[in-house]
C-alpha cells in the first residue's frame, strides 16, 4: 500500500516505521506525512503506537493516515487521531482499505479465524477486491493532493444505538488487548525447513534466530504479531500450533500469484 501511494504522489519518499522508531524522537523533514500500516485485530500495531508517541508533528502542514484491514477496521482512525493529538497535532485525513487478511491462528481467537481461507481466496475474488482497492486509493490520492480534511466523517458514528453500543464494546476490548498484549504465538518449523534464514531476516524484532540451521523463536525478545516469518517461508515449513495446513501455501504466496495492483492498466 505504501509503495502504491508513493508511486501516485510527486517526490514521495518511503521511510519504514520500524526504522523511524529506532530514534528517540521522530522529526520529519517534509511538510506532509502519510502514515501507512495494516490494522491488527481492529487496533494499532505496536510499532505504529510507538511511532505516534515519538512523532514531533508540530511543523507538519498535512498529516494523513492510511490503513488496510481484512473486514472490520474498528475505530483505528479515531484512536490514531487521539494519540497524535496528545503529541500536539491531529490527523487531517484518514482512509482505510479492505484487503485479504494474512493471519494464521495463534494471536487471533480461534472462533474468529477462518481456516478454509484458501477456498475463499480465489483469483476472481482477489481481483475484485484489488480493483475496488485501486479505485478507493485513486480517490484517496486526489483528496490528499487537494489537502482534504475528512476527520468529521471518521468521527461520525452511524447505525442504530444497539449497533453503536456493540461496536463501542468490541473496539474497547480490541484496543485494550492491543495496547497490553505480549504476543506469544506458538511458531515452529517442520522437517522441510531448508535453513535459508529468510524468517530471521524478515523478523522486525529479531525474535527469530537461526540455531544449527533451524529457526528458533527467542521468547525474551518481543513479537509484533506480523506473521512475517510464517508468511514469507518459501518452503511453507513454518507453522503455528493448531494450524498445520500446508497444502496450498501461505497467504502471502497465494496473493503474490494473484494480485497486481492494476499495474497492467498503467503500463
């Protein structure tokens, strides 16, 4: 998503959030900043909270958030806006985009996890979702170019009272869990692991460590629950206890063969 956004904007520069939060204080050298990230179980990923808490946005002329989710985005826009207001600068705009999910069970409650996702992730279904995402992104880009402010819509709660009460409870539980969680996902590698070390390289916290040619998850280091090790394994050798499914590959591998972000339409 971040790459696609940058390709549509003039002189945009990509800065990984994980790299930015290594600094004690984040002081942007541009007047406009877009924060792009995936929603984790209707709340903010740990690195994004750290980014918001460290960001010095006092001199920014335009600040926008863009998120991806797999169905229900919760009220992440409102929560991010609140965190940034605590740092002295509210969001100017916020957009969310529906995308295929990439969670194996482990962090997500079993009742919320759809084990037969492979049957739903057909080329036709992904293409339809992708096309809608491209249209939504192009519309958002036009608003961003015009420095639009849509936060009144973000804070507008629609639906009847019962629905709003239900959403309030769900969002509060999800936000509390996200803020206080210390993910302890039961990853392991099976005998088909070839020791390539990709899982170690993609892990943002260094929790995955190669030991005698096999990955080991060091529980003394934090986990951001990104599922990077699980989804990037080229041999599909990494599993989560309780979800030992390997027949059709991981979600990332399935998507890479089916999603194009409309590039064939822009050549």
